């Protein structure tokens, strides 16, 4: 599943976010249907999400589960591209009317704070409807604001290091050698693998800083300070460590350069690289090559060597569900609370049927989470991912993840060409302070 972040509508998103927010006009209807009311007389809920094979498929399972005890409720699930949802939400919420907007919407975690802070009266407080402590702690940061829980945390973007165990064996390494690695140790292993097999360690797209994002969150750091709005680049020790590590990787001649999603997939599907450090959502793509069954394993995400707070767990991607503060909000809240907010059995089905690793902690004790996977040599990879999910450091993604990354992409290239790291991060700080308001 392609969860690589899109920045196509970033400029319009930031422009709209800068506009003054207005309280929603609750005289309209959230679904455009005159029968939707706060009192729940109209049992009709409209949901917006993207990705028919993942998020839409998951919502359909929630719809089926809810229908067993609520046959009178009609749930309309509408698929839009993520960029279209962002644009439609910003346009509608900025206008102050809820007409034409959904009751339930999926929002990427990296973008959630932008919506919650820009439109503070437009989302329903779910604090009394779900038990936030039942979800992975790192998901509470982006889905809450000022002590109130607004989102139902959904899928985990928990990361792992997918490795070709056969390539490692050819280079003289066992999986047990890979359990407690920092990035420098992994680079040395990558050199040995390249010498023995001719395979690069991993792929990298110069226009995608997902690896940097994973590295710094493993240390509980982000591009912004804990307030979610103040740039934190110049004196960010974890970011400096991540930049230096990235340069070491690139300088070691063990990285296969890619330029888009398809070439990223081709890198490991073709057997050209020995590892894939990314979110667990890549598993279906890894397993798409049946002839590679038994040749893969998943090890803990490497730590940053020089940052004491770094752990073997991080995140890349992930989204959560929100109820808009419009007519029909009560029915929508009940629907989410009784399905994705609490249904352990539903989460088992989400995993087996769709491949969703949820962040609802009670579900991790279910049978689906403990199964061994023959493709990964009998490893209980889902159980491992569930364990690592609960170890992911909590950070505040804030409002400007992609705006900051646009700056850092350029500065990373300057760094790789020889500019001093301190100047690179100082220049990035200055740009961020002038561009982010």
C-alpha cells in the first residue's frame, strides 16, 4: 500500500490553513441529507477516506460489524484521494458551513494538528466516547488537543527493518546478530553484504526524507518543538545525528537511488537490495514475490548511535478517524466508538482480511496477532510489530511537517555536497522561522 506522503496540494493547504477559522454553521447538514439530525432521528452517516484496498476496506468491515446491532443505520463510504479530502475539508471548514462535508473523515496523523488548531470548533470531542489509554501512546499526540481526544487512532505506521536473511547469511551474519543494531553497525554490515553479494543495503529517494523522519522519532524528537509550531532544527541533536548518519549511508556506496514509488518497490522485489527500513504497511508488497518466501525477516529498527534517547522503534505514516461537529455527529460518534474504538474482534478481522495493524492495545492479545508467518521464516511478525508499536516515542507532529521537509530536502543536498552540518541546520532554521507563521 502506497502511504508515501504527497505534497502536491501543500501550497494550497498552507494558504487555507492561514485563513481565520470560523465556528461551523450547524444549520446545514453534514451529509447534504435533510434527514441527518443531531438527535439521531436520521440514521445516516457519511464517511470520507482514501485507498480502497486499505482504509476503505477497513471501514467496510466496521460498517458490517456495526450493522449487526444497528440495522437501521445507513453508512455511506465515499472514496476520495487524500489530497482531495484535504482540499475539500479546508474549503468547507474555512467557509464556516458544514454543508456537503462528511460526518466521519480520515486524516493523516502528520496533518491532524493543522486541522484541529485551524478549525478548533469543527471536530467532535470524543474523550467520553473512547478510552484513549487503550491506544498506543504515540498516537495520542496527533489526535488530541488541549487535553481533549478528537480522533479515534487507527493504523500503526510502526517501523521495522525488513532484511533478506539469505543475503545476510552469505555475508556471514545471523539474524541474532541483527537484534540490537545502531545505524553505524548496520552500515558496516551493509558494506560486507555488498562485498559478498553485490547487493546494496537499501534504497533511497533524495526527494523523500522518510528515513530522517523515522530516525528522529526513534529518539523522541521532531522538526518542531513540543508546542507543535516552533521550528527546532538548528540545535536539534537527534536531527543532526540523523543527517550525519544519512550522509554516512550515502557515502558508503551501499544505497540504490530511486526516484518514485515504483522504483522503490522494484528495488526489493527484484532482489537488488538487502533491506527495507519502513512502516509495516509495506508487508503486502514484500510478500507479493512468492518466490522469495522464507528469505525475509523483520528485525527491530536501528537506533541512532549518538543520541541516547533513541530506541528500536519508530513510525512512518498512519491516520486516524474524526467526527465533524455537524448534524449527525451523535450517530457518527456512536458508530466509531462501538467499532474502531472498542471492538477487539473487528481488529482481528482487520488484520486477517485487510492487513491493518491497529493501535488498539487490547486487540494485540488476539489470535490473529500471534500467528507465525511462513513467508518470514515462521517469525511472528505481527506480534513483533504490535510490541514495537507500544515502544514508539510520542512526539508532537504539529502543523508543518511537510513545509519543513521542503526546506530540509534542499539543505540535505547542500550537506551531501560538503556544506558544514551546523550551517545547513542553521540555514534551515532561519528559513523555517521566516516561512512558518
